[in-house]
C-alpha cells in the first residue's frame, strides 16, 4: 500500500527521465506496478545495491536571471529515473 500511495502521488507533469518511462504511466498504473516494485525494492535493500541505470541522469541547464548569454546565469538540474526516487 505504501509504494502504491507514493506512486499515485508522483507529479505527472515532470519530464521523462533517462529510462524513458513517463511519470503519467507510473501514476496511472500504480496499483499494477506497486507489488512488483515492492519486491524489487526489498531485494535491492537486502542486497545493498542500486541498479546502474538508476544512477544515470540527464543534466539540463536552467536559466536563473540576468544575461542569457552568460553561462554563469544557469544552474544544472539533474533529471533522475522516477522509480529510483521512490
């Protein structure tokens, strides 16, 4: 129930991460995905490992303020796999 609740509360307006799975899909199918993800999470916790794909991210520059031509006016944002955040 806990995993399903978290999955349904994900922000569906977020962009797809490196794995290509949209948060919209995860939230809509939360009750179908949650039993398998719960098993996966328990295996990963007991083995103390994290899949390599969950460690990958897209780094996107986001404009802060000032001159858009100046690189210092941007900050990096890392887009991570949605399931890894859960």
